[in-house]
C-alpha cells in the first residue's frame, strides 16, 4: 500500500475511517526524512490493514503543531482514534516493524479504561 498524504482537510476522515494509522511527519529539506522515506514505504507494503500516512510539515504546519512535532522525522501511531505513540527519529526497518507489532499488541480497551480512571 502506498502512503496517503494527510492534510488538515482529510485528517478527521482518515482517522475516523481507519482503526490503525501511522503518520510520518517530514519536510522536503530534511535529509533524515528523505533517508527514512524508502523504509517507511517498504514497511507500508507489509501491512495492508494499516494506513501509512505522511504529513508535509511545511505545508501542514497546524497539523504538525497539533501533534507537538518539534523535530522531524516524527512518527505517530493512532489506534482506535487514540494516539498511542509519537516520537521523533528515523527508524531502521526492523525497529519500525517492532514498533508496529507493539502497537498491535496493545489492549485498546484496557488502555482507554486506564485513561478514564486517570
């Protein structure tokens, strides 16, 4: 699956219509972002049930600000409309695959229950 360009205009629709979304925040001038892009694209092909999205932080500054992106590339993982991970850094393929597995393994019902108790 190729990546989806995420914008302020389509963000709500993409997140509400998909249970699992991974977002790569990047910019064209960012060398680590350009180096990470092929890895992100390759891993996206291994997971047809996940939407792999990308946000151009230059064009979508408000969206990047909403995720408090201070360094790029930054990855965010959303499951069931809940952000469960958001960290800067270009990941190697194996580490990205491990992150995806960890995200899959999260008990979302338990996570939401704990969040309500907090």
